[in-house]
C-alpha cells in the first residue's frame, strides 16, 4: 500500500476516494524513565526516552492507519499527517490520519 504525505500519487490518478482513515495510540513512559527525564530538564538537552516513546507511537499509529485503510479496500493513503496531544501527565496520544483512495 502506498502511504504518502503528498495530496496526489505521482504518475497515478485517483479513481475513487474512500474517505478519511486514522490510527491512534496513547502511550506513556514508566515512572523510572519519567524521573530520569525530569532530571534531564535541569541540565538541558534531548530527552531520549521521550523521543523514543514518540517514535514508537508514530510507528504504531501509522500501522493502525494502514490497517484501517486496508479494511476499507484502499490501495493508498494520501495526505498523511500526524497530531500529538498530551492526555495526562507523562502520557501522549499520537494520531496519524489521511485520505484512503483507490488508484488507477
């Protein structure tokens, strides 16, 4: 399946728009890593634990988006975007969304 942030698939035409698809995940770090992250804010720099958490969350959200599109019979998802929000302290939601289409 083609997954793209582009609005069109180069060299292809959209034959049918199936609708919006999304994949979402809420994730958090365990208390030990959260404590280490709070210590890192004192000295500054990248908080790798949170970077890894969000990278993993984006991957899961994209996989869920792709599965939702496959369930609709799509062969591509175009215009993919991500959103991130904090749902509570030390927990973040990542959503991937786009438009499921059939291509010619």
